[in-house]
C-alpha cells in the first residue's frame, strides 16, 4: 500500500500519529490501574463530546453517562434497544437507508416492531411517524446521519413525537456525534450511539453510548445479551473499566482520539466538518455530477458524507473501472449499498481531514472520471473546492 494512501470512506477514517502510537504501547491488564486511567480519560472526553456538540459548545445534556463498549456501533445499537424492551414491548423504527434498516432488524430480535419505511434517500415524513407512534410504543429508533445515502434525518421532530407518547428515544449518531450538532436534551434523546472510527477518528472496534439519567432508570439488562447488559457496564464504569476483558489498545487509541477532539474544540470541529462537506458537494456539482439524493427543500444533506450519482456510462458493473482509477491514485472512496449498489459513490469527510486531503479527494474523483471516459470539468471542481475551503 502507498505510504500516502488516503482513506475517504465514510468510516473508518485515517488515524493520527499519536493515536497509532498509543496502540503500540505494551499490553496491560484491563483490571490494572493503567487501564482504569485510560478508561477515565476516554469517558471524560466522551462526556464532553456528547454534552457539548454545538457550534458554541453550550451544554446539550442535563445529565447522563458515557459507556464505552468493545465492538462497533451495531453493538451499541443492540445494547440500547435490548436494555429498554422485553418480549411484550413495541418499537417504532424509522427506516430510509441501510442503518435505519439495521436498527429495525435488531429490534425485531427482541420485540414487536412497526417499521415506518421510506425509499433510500427519501426524506422522513414526520406525519407518517406520528401516525405510527402511539401511547403503546415503548421505544422509537432513528438514524441521525444515514451514511448509506448522505442524508440527515429530522431527529428533533421525531424526538418530539416520541416524547409526546412517553416513548424512549434511541438515536444512532454513529457518524454524526463528534462532527455535527447533536442536542440530547433539545431533541429528547434518551440513548445516543457513537462509533469510534468515524467522526471521533478512533480505531475500529470500539463504540460508546450516552445514557441519560432518566433512561438509566428504565434500563434492565436482564433481557439483553450478557455482553450488552448495561447494568453491568454502568457498575463497571464507576471503577473506570468494562465488565469484560477490554481491547486495551483500542481503548488507548480512543482516549487519544477524543483528547485530540477536545483540543480542537467541538465548535471548531463541527464548523470544519460542515465546511469540508460543502466543499465536496459543491465541487462535484461544479464538475457536472448530480448529487444523491437530488437537492430539494425536503432533503437535508449530511455534513460528514457526500453521496453522488454515478453517470450513466459508469453504472452497475461498469463502475468498477472508475473505482479502480480512484484507488490507483492512492485514494479510497465507497460505492453504494443495497439498492444503491452501482448507482452512487460516497466520500466521507469525518475525523481529522485537512483541506489538502479534501482537495486531493476532489482531484482523484475528477481525474478518474476523465480516465474512464466521462466528461467532467475537474478543474472547475477543484476551483470551487478551494474557494469553499478558504
């Protein structure tokens, strides 16, 4: 692999030198004082991230606890749901992409689920959600930033519906927390999920939940998988550890990553993510490419991943040549998932990307389309990106 390889997938993301070096330190016991210090550092900074995810870093949560989990955000999603429901519970799952669908499938393993489903990339119709949620609903799930489509969902409006029926509200913020605004109290969020290898710029294999004090009273790990029993996690967190053997190197990487985030400041980090996302979106449009989904007043684009329609000449099996051309330039981007496979490409701007890396990504996409015979204005795209990144 090239030394200057640039990972622009919508997660995982490039790791800083300090994060990589932290994972090289000698192994210690997850029951040692050394590990407990690592856990405490990571937990303190995660509390900051969850509770101050605004441009002005004002407080967004009146009280809660960050719990660090071994495993990806999917583990956190299942832990959140399974600790709030039993066999007789009812969940309403909002689905307009791959990760909303995953939330629904997780819930279906534990209780009755009503799915409020829209086409992938379509905006969430909150009236349809309001019709599905009743006083009998125990939990509502939604994905804040649907990475599979590049769309932000109306978490605030869905949260108002959940609160009106006293339903617990679980939000997947895997690819938004740490890179965009996330208001726990204002949006009536009870449990939020974040993944390490996205906006936090931590290694894959570690994730976290923020459990509000109100939600903690309803948590019951008896019906959850043993490895996801949040009662056990909360008790262990009081001693700055997890209830089971932890992936020590990954926790070290996480601790350094969230300390770097704190050093930059949430306000600066959110503003940078928004600026870089705008640079990607506007650059690709200047090239003559069409955004996915098409721009409209009803669609709110993601600030951490940009989805773009592949031109007709490089769709389906023909898209492989384009992705190969990008990779040949030492850059990795993602294609579409599920029904969008072969129809879109996706570029992430999560973590610690520099303006130069964003420009390199724009250049690689433009040159690669030209290489496979697609007429795009690569120079116009670069000019617009430079302007947005000033």
